[in-house]
């Protein structure tokens, strides 16, 4: 075997290992996502309204990270809430 053939074989083995490692990471992430879903499902079954509220708050935190948020119970129904969003002073209101 020539040196070039040995080097090409080595590159192929390294590439194969990298692909296998990436696939393994995807499987581990999928397993983690599934476990997270099961935990959320169990929490929802125990307390659906509380879980829904928590998921709404988490979504707002994730999608609007730069805003101050104030949450108060709504006047009418204890299950409802009012949320006030304030942009910090000195920040630009338009996204560019």
C-alpha cells in the first residue's frame, strides 16, 4: 500500500467516526427531549392549569428576553392573569 492510500483510509475512518459521534449526540438529545416531555406531561396531568401558566411564562421569557415583565392576577377570574411588558429605558423600540 502506498502512503497516500493509507492516509485516505485514515481520513475515511476519522470521517466515519465523526458521523457516528454526531448520530450518537442526536440520539442522546432526542432521548433527553423525550424525557423532558414525559416530565411535563406528568406535571400537566397533576395540575393542568398551573402547568399551562408555567409554560406560558416560560414562552414569554424565551421569546421576549429583553423586556421587563409584570404579572398580576386578573380582576375577573383567578385563573386569568394580566401581563405588562415594559421596554427598559434607553433601548430602541424598532428592531433593525
